[in-house]
């Protein structure tokens, strides 16, 4: 109870952004028809989510987020970061160590949504 069980990503270009997340994390997307907006269900190795057509204008960058920010655990932070950049993502906050726990960093997807990467590493310093 009280666990995060679903997440949603807003997008002004759902086709582009489903491709972005599929390429980076291997997530699969299934379009849900019959809704008043374009909506895709997301299947991940963990919790499930949705990607929906943004119902308002994309907020400007560098103003912080007005939402929960999700972080995705990856095996190799640097390799995943390189894929993000090669697929149109941007660095929002450079990689940093949480000593004795992990490497953390934040990125922007092509629609300027913020998300984090985490690589568990007890030797992070």
C-alpha cells in the first residue's frame, strides 16, 4: 500500500517520444484507442505507465519541475547517458555520486520532461 504503481509522461509529440524511450530503455508502447487524447500504455521491467498527448503547452526549460520526477535504474550510467544524448535528450544535471550508494543524474527528453538515471554502486564516491 502507498507504493508507486503507475507513472505518466506528457508529450507534445507522442510518436517521437515513444520511440525515444523505447530506444533508450527498451520499453514497449501500446496505443489505447477511444480516449479523448492520444494515449499509450507503457510496459517496463518494473511498474507500468502511460504516455499521453500533452494537454497544455510544454513548460519552459530551466524552471524546475511541477511534478514527480522518476529515476530509472540502469546497469551502466555512462552508456545509457550516451544513448540519451544520441537520441535527442539533454543533460539537466550532471552525473554525481551519492556516496556508498549510487551514481545519479538527470536528463531532459526531447519534449523537455525531466527524468533521472541511477546506477547502483556501493563504491560511488
